[in-house]
């Protein structure tokens, strides 16, 4: 049926025009919302869509415990002193302890804290992990002449350090079931845990005799100065991984690259997660700070238990390189 335009009432015309205008406004609002949503996702940089990010910021921080109070403790992280508030719901983790509590957090220990920012340099902790202690000194035993009176000396670079032991000192020596101070002999390399009592003095709580290093028949100049992984675990605070390395030759310099091998649809790809330069002295151990890039940060966040198995490729100043398996713990 054909309808003459003249027969359409003015009210009907206005209604249709208004309807079209309303539709245009709804479309415009919808388009604007989509644009804002797109900008929000692009701004986050991690591809999350949906509700806005909560105002309370999450934080992971690692450091050394300075003091322990009632319901809180302080840690030194870099140049900052951070107050960690704990509650009855805070969870604690300590390797080898079945049901750790706040009592397991003591001054001098290294901890990693996960929680929410409660103010300037203040964190409300949801989880506290007590980290394995790092050795105070690593070096070669120089003399055991005074070991009968409770001490021995070792060399680290050009320094000579006096290590005091007692009946409470524990000893570790691979392949020895019950090592004692008698297993500490001149020429061996040892790790010492304890308390520094002076510039070149340590009271030892634990001494570990390191495995002897086989002599290389031929070592090229390119192999000199190449650092090695000191541990198979690297703690991650924020986007910074602390990769423990050691140097047993001359001063070691080079680059560390963290990679992950991913197999998808039958194809294997290797992704770089972060790189950093290193430089440490002879017979020294240090944590090299490797800043994870976006790929590394997202991969660690998606890893089960925030534990990501990676490969650390350590290159020297020459063409030589070594690699080892490294677990990032976030």
C-alpha cells in the first residue's frame, strides 16, 4: 500500500524523528563507552577488561627484618624502611617449618611480603615468606692454626677474615653424614652464615664446605671472568628479579639474560624475559638485579604459585656463555 506523505500526521513525524534522534544518542553514548573502555585497556597494558581496577594497590616487597613489634615489624628494602602490619589472617611461610607464625620472623632474616599499600612505606600483609639466609662471607680457608681455640681465617679477595666458631655452630659438607669443624681444612672454599662482629670478623652459626672445583686442562681467556649461578632460585619483588651469582675466577663481568621456552601447537619458542649487566669481584657472591620486561612480568603472574621455571644465560665479556635453570619466585 502506498501512503501519501501528506497523510502522515505531524505528531507521528515528530515521534519518528525523536526516535531516530534517541537512537543516534544511544549509539553515540555506546561508541563513547567503547572508546573509553578501549583506552582503559590500552592504558593498563595487560589486556584486562571489565570493572575498574580497585583503588587499593597490591605490593610485593622483599628486605631484611630490622625490628619486630606487636602486630607489626619493619624491614629494610633498598634505601627505604618499610613497616609491615600483620593480623590474625596473615599467612606465614618458612621452609622446613610446618606451621610458622609471627614468631618465625626475627631481626636479621630476609623476608618477602605480599599485601596492600596502607600508607607511605606501610604495607598491610596478607602473606609473609621467610627467605633462606644468604651467607655472610664466601672465601678460601687460609689457616686453621687457631681452630683449636675456636676460630680460623679465610681470604676473600685481598681481605683476611677471622671466623669464630662455637659448639652451636653447624657444619655442612656434601657427602659427609655428620661433618664437624674437622672438615674445615686449609685451601677449601667455604660459605659462612652468622653475624659480622667487625670489618673482618664473623661469628659463625653455620659453615658449609663447598665442593672442590676440578682443574680445567685448558682454559681459554674467553672463559675467564664468567659468573655462575649461585642458587637455582631468584626472588622477585615487583618487576625486579634478584639473580644470585658468584665469581670464582678473576673479576667477573658480562650480561645475564632470562629466557622461557614455550611449546605451542608443536612449535617451541624462546622468549626473553629480562636482561641486566653484572660486575662482581673475585670469590664474591652477589644478587644481580634483572628488571623483567612486560613478557616476564605477565608470565610470572600467570605461573602456578607465582613460580616460573626459566633459563638464565650468563655471558662473559668474550664470546663464552653458560646457562642454568632458575626458578623465579614472585
